[in-house]
C-alpha cells in the first residue's frame, strides 16, 4: 500500500463525499471478478434505497456471516461496471497487516442511512 500522505483538502471537499451506513441484506459469490470478491446488496434506508456493491473482502469476511451486518459506503460515486456486474456504491474498508480488506463498521447498532460526519 502507498503510504504517501494525500494533499490537504477543504472541509467542503470532504462534505462532497457522501458516506452512509447500510445493512447488508444479501451476499453472493462473484466468480467472474478478477480478484476474489462478493456481490453485496445493501439497504441504506428510504432516502437512498437498496444498492449493490462488489467488495474484495473474501479473506477477512465469511460470506454467510455478512447478511445483517452494518457497513459504511460511499453512495454518491457514479456506478462502476465490474465484469458483468454494476457496482453502485463503494463499500469502505482498510487494509489489515497483510494488506487484505477489513470492512469499516459501526461498533453499535445505528439506523441505516446515517451520514458520516
């Protein structure tokens, strides 16, 4: 991972990135992905609705344990075609000691749709 510090941005720039909490309602294998990944369906509440995401989280997260868990995702990036799948949101994670993705999650139950601030 590149550890170079990013350039300074304004608070207004930060506020342009819409990060919301959502609840995973479905997780499926994604064998067509170039790197191992799951296809996630995430409920962000009535304002945003249900969105889909491709997430390379197979090393640290068992697919069968994902449904019902809360995650954070960027909901205002344009959709991105990943193979035969359209990923609508960017599910957020950080690298573990080996560089594999660990999901960023609230540590308590919070309402879906809440915005990061």
